[in-house]
């Protein structure tokens, strides 16, 4: 967990469903604590409201009910959205002038996991400081602070939530432009966008072939979606499509494939949107925000366009924080989180997809040309699983890090980080020499594996 906290990690609370911290008891306590916190912060005279969305996991029903009971007991009304993308929850939080937005999702994780993401009334993810205050409240006895019988909250459902989000996303598409004649394979990861994403593309004129759009509660991200793009690549080739789009379970990230079924990652998407927006005069400033995982090739390419790359810690919330500090309006992650702050407060896969599709239509170029603006450095990412103590804290780790940094000096870079959502150490090595990349990543991973078993 982030900063030694008990519940919150790098992206809300996440874990295996029905196991701490993703239990009914903790979810209910979170609802009470977050409800009380935001009631105190806003000081409104009218009734306080939280909007609550979820993805398609079976455990979402359980977590949803627990959160609702917690919020209602704190005197907060709950507006249920049903299955919707994370960015839709952020959008509707602001649109409905709610005190808080909540998304129940473990994003790209398997169905066995679930998570809870919180958005403030401005539609932005909560800061570490606010999460820490809510977590502190969760440790208190709140029984004396809960609502009186007459002040208990009410729950209702927003029936047109999906339609509101679709219209919002479509409004970002260039006026007068259509997707007529474009054949698109869309992979919804059996997740929260399985209805809204195909509808938005179809309404804009595209021929849409969907995969990963039949959720059953157990199949989210299972062999489909942005973390398993092979299915999309094969479908694009099989259908002779112009491109493919892969969302993840909560649709806050997106990856593409070109007409050949070749993958286009978030770095290439960032490069494309940055180039277009600069040309159109839509880019605020000259800084593009990404994370430590973005390829050096992206940095080199942006420099040729008179733009700079600023790297943050991994997580779109840190990308957003930097953008808000500097007034920038474009940032993202190699994994596919794209933050277009003129239109959204968080990563939005469908919104970013429409920017790329608009460029595809306007340019008349095939996606293989349009979406390949630079040659990335060879880069390898390995995940090292561990049980027990985090090997990143092991005193012997410094030895292998020093060796790797000396080996890569002037030739590449090493990024080590602990996953904020899973018991994994992510080892990323990047250099122009593929053999050097393989040597360093294998040796560092093996060393960490040894430490993990020590």
C-alpha cells in the first residue's frame, strides 16, 4: 500500500474479493468514512450525494451493496449508475454536482480481484492526503456520528447515465466529421464499456465488430482487452478491418492495432495526439506528461517537434497532478491511460480512441503509417512475484541496482517499482542494444527472485 497506509494503494483500494481489504465490512466502513468526510468538507445545506458506478465483476454486486449501506447510514444519498467506465463516473460526478464519485473496479486485474476508486466533487481522483484522512476515519468508532433515523440517505438509479456519457464523449469528436466507411474491431474486455463504446462508435458512423462484449461476471479481462491484445490483433486481420481498439476492464485505458494487426501502444498514441494538437494550436505549453515507463524513443521524437517529456511516477493520478500544476492538457501512460484534460479529468480510453480515429479519417492514411511516428528503443518488462516482505526493501537490492546502472550507463535505463495493486516487482530495462536489455533484465529479475525467496 502507498505510504504505509493500510487500505489505499496507488489507485484506490484493491485486492482479492471477499478478502481484506475487499470485504463487505471494510467497504461499508469506507462508505461511512468517505460520506462523513465529504459532508464535513462541503458544508452544504441540501442533501449530500454520491454517484456510484461499477464494472462487470461478479463481486461488484456485493461491494456495491456494502458501500451503499455505508453511505446511506452516513446520511448521504446514492445515485446508482450500473456498469459504466471509470471516466463516466468522474464525468457524472461533476455533471450532477455530486459530493463524491465512486467506481467499483479492479481495472485490468482478473475477476477474482476488485477495487474502489474515489473521485472528489471536481471529478479528479483524491489526493494521497485526502485518502489518508478518510483512512484515519475508518479506524475510528463512527457510531456516534452517523445519521439519525430521519436523516438516513436514499438510493436511486440514474437511468440515462450511459446516454449522458456517450453524448459527452461524442462532443469531443470534430464537428462535421464522421466515421462512415471505417471498419473497426472493438475489444471491450468483457468490461464496463461493453455497451457504451460500441454504441458511441456506431452512432458516429463506423462499422463496429465487437469482441469481449459478453460479460458474465467471471470473464472480465480474460484473454481479451488491452492487457491481452492478441485476440484483437487476430480479429483485425481476420476481418480486414482498418484498425482495432482495445479497452481494459474499466475503460480508462486504450491500445490500438493498425490494419496489419500490429499493436500501437500508449507512447505512439501520445506522440500522435501531441503532434496533431501542436499543429492545430490546441496544445497548452510544450510539455507532455508521461511516466517513468514511457520509451526513450518517445522523448527523442517529441524533442524533434520542439516538445519536452516530463516523467512522473507510474499511475495516471500522478500524470494528472503534474498537468494540473503546469496547465498542460495532454498526458498519458505507455499502458494506454490517456489524459485529455480539455475533455476529461482522468484517463478515458474511448475519448482517446476518438482522437486517433478522427486523425485517421482526416489524414486518409492507413493506421500503420499514421500511428508509427518513432522507432522505440528495445524495452523489456518482467514481473517478479513475491510473498511476504516486499523485496524492494531488502538491503541487498542495492548491489544489483548498482551493477545494472553501471552496465547501462550512457546506453539505457533501469526502472524498478513495486506494483501498487498486486504483489509484484516490475523490472523494466530499456536500451538500444537488445542483447544488453535481455542480459540486464534477466540478471536483475533473477536477483530479486532470490531476495523474494530469502
